[in-house]
C-alpha cells in the first residue's frame, strides 16, 4: 500500500497515527513502535526481570497491537490500551514462572532527576497519598524481596503507580479494574510492605 507522506510525525497525536496504521500504512505502525517501544519494554522488564524475555514479550505485545488495531477505540488513550496488552502479557508470564523481583530505581525513560525521583518507590508510615521515607540503597534488595511476596495484582498496582508514575485512573483502565479497587490494592500493598519492612527500618 502506498505511504501517505508525513512531514513530521510529531504533529500527529496517537489517535491519528493509529488511524493511519489501521488503514495499512506501515510507516504509521513503525511510528507507534518508535513512540512506545521503550516504555512497553520498561514496564514488562520491571515485572519479569529478564531482558531477553522482556524483549520477546514486548515484541509479542506489538504483534497483538497490530492484529487488534481495528478494535482500538480512539476515545480512550492509546497508551492505556497498549499498556494493558503489555501488562497482560507480563502477568501471564509471571503466573507461569512466579518471578519475585522488581526494580525500584524509577522509570528508565524519565528524562530528569525530578522525574526519576517521582517514579521511584518509597516506603513510609502514615500518608495515604504517597510513601514518605526514601529507602536507602542498602535496603533495595530487601524491598524487592518484600514486593516479590505481594499478590500479583498488588505488585502490578505498585509498579504502575510508583515506578511508571501512572495516575490512579489510568491504572484502573490498564488493569481493567474499578478505580476504588485500584486504590484499595495500593493501600493494602503499602500496608503489607510496611509490615514486611518494619523490622528492617527499625534497625
């Protein structure tokens, strides 16, 4: 199929690019990969902790996106749609392998120190809206081990909220859960982490 000339892809929002991809324009599909290859890989890698496996699952995600692109509804954010597909691929793999470690160093596609800090998981005691105390580097492995003990749905919510920096509403959309359930899962996950790490913090 002949390609529609595009002078600058940055002028097009995701929905426009998806529409062109659905019409069979290969350049549009390549543009979607360019925009989302890194964040999709990042999300999957932080869940499965295996680079080669994450690459395979990311490729699988984009194949599913291509095959299902006609079902995308433009009134929803494309990022939420593709992250949902990536999340499902990672969760299926986690259920098969029961992997138990996560990276907590902030989103690798954060472009500033402030963005890295904002997406880094922190463990505190009191406030519901955020985790207060910054965990020391020495505690990193212990925090990872503690998160590995969470139920997969709790782990998912913590990852999307504190590593990817996603708002509650988008997490609900990605995981196909009610907003109240997402908030409950995150609250319970924080409480479980605080219990698991209480002895470490006291030391």
